[in-house]
């Protein structure tokens, strides 16, 4: 694990929230290191996870958490009600250790516990309440161990990211391991979603340091509407001010119109604008949806590359020297609905590794040109326009 250079701590403004920084480009390495750290946990483990799947990897991780609970470690898990729906259903019939506390963020509208919901009228009320908020998801992937170590990035707990189970079809992702004050800050963020009582109780325990805050410039945490709006405006300003490069790698590309305008303007003023996308997706219609803006972007000089071997699920953005890794996609869901978090990469060696990874994937991709777009069948062009009508929910 790379320690941050000393000059990073002497920069003007707030000091960094972490002291060491490690990248993962291989899912099996990420999970192996995660399981080793979980085995060494002594006090507290927290999970804030979009997908915790009911599969061999999910079972392996949960058994490790049960072993930690048996040796006295407190375990708190927050799972998204839609992303982790199958695993949540399985847990309802499972007798797990009482030291493991599980909270479901915005439960699935038609997911009910037979022991709890016995009144039909009450069930109908809860169903429509959940249905109204079904588009608000917790898309984060945050794991903390003993309030010191943080695992994050775009890795869920699922075999989709693992070559052990999926071989060459394993998704391409980027993981991040950090140590320092970032861990308790992310716990505080999870506690705010858990309950206000837990939030205030944990906040009183935290050290009173002015740089440990949700709006720290090294993290992009859309904890509330104010932060969400500020981060979106900040992203637009960074696009507007870029002078050398804008490289974007995302699993889901359907940004707001203002972002499209900034990308086109940057390309026209000579900025190297590249967008790396995947032709394959776990959402069956996304290959059509994300092509909607392709023609006008390519016409403006934006270079678009489509990766075909497997799914690119990583969310990695380069805006000049500003580089981030996290959970935020370039779509309406991430900017308007979902809880997300991204981290600004500090170590120069890690920035170079990310650049190399981007260029390697670009080399294995095919460039999108006007000719390839014109050659698309008419039904694909029409389908792209149709699914675009539902962009607000994607």
C-alpha cells in the first residue's frame, strides 16, 4: 500500500483524509485482501453496499462476518432494498449472530416479512410509500474495518466481478483501499442513513477536527440535496475549465444535457475528450440508451470508444490532473437520485496506473465514428430515441 507523499500534507487548504492509498484492478485480489482484513478485525465492521448478492462470494463474505461477530466484533450492514433484494429475502429465514445488525435502505415495495406485516391495510400503505421512493437507491460500496481501514470503489459483493467464478466474463472495475480519518467519516455518513440517533451518538464520539467533514474536497459525497447540487455544479465548472484532457470511463452513460454541452465545447477548444464505454451491460437496454448522444458528440470532436470483451463497470474520471474513483455514473440516477461517493486520487503513481489502465482498455476497444453510427440499423436508432424518453429513471 502506497503512503501519500509528504508534499500532499503541506498543500494549502484542508489536509487529506487518508495516509495510504491502494488500487485494485482485479476483483479476486480485492476480495482476497478484504477477507484478510475482515479476519483481523477487532472492534467494528461496517458495510454500506448496493449489491450484496446471494451467491458463493456473498456467502463467503457473510460467513466471515459471522466469524467476526463470534469473536466479539460489532457488525453493522446497510443494504440497498433493490440491489440486494435476493440476499435480504434469504436473511429473513436465516438465524445469524445477534451482534450483526442489518438495515435495509428503501426496501423493495413488494418485499414484506410475514412476521411483521400481518395487517392488509398496513401492507398497502407501506407498499405505496415504498413505491413512491423506489427510484432513490443507495449505490455506494463502502466497507470500513476498525474505524481505520476503508474499502471502496465500484466492487459490489457479487461473483460478477470475480474471475474465479466468471473467468473472462468478469466485469472490469476499480477498487480502492484507504487508511486514515476517511473511515470514521464514512461510518458517520452511513449512520446518518441508519438513524438520526445513531448519527448523533457516533458524531459525539468523533474527534473534533475541522477537516473531517462531508464537503471535504478529496471526497464527493452527495449526502443531501445541498451537497448533491454543489457537487454537480463543481463537476460542470471543472469540465468548463479543463485545458488538456477529459477522460471518462463509466458503466452507464446518459448524462444531463449541460454535461453534453460542456463536453462538446471542450472538444472544440482542443481538449482531449475521450469516453470509454462498454457495449455489454447488466441492464439490457443500456447499450441503446447510451448511444443517444453519440452522433453529436463525435461530430463535435469527442472520441468515443466501445469496449466489447466484457462489462466495464468502473467509474473513473480524469479532468486534467484531477482524478477520481468511486461509484458515480454519468447518468440521471447518480446525479439526481442515488447516494454515491467518489474519492480524489492523491498518489502520483496511482494516477499513472489509472492512466495505463484506461489506455489499455481503450486499445482493446473500437472507436465510434460517423460512419459506424450511420451504418446502424434504423431500428436501433429508433429504439435509442424511444428508451431516451425514460432517461430520468436511468
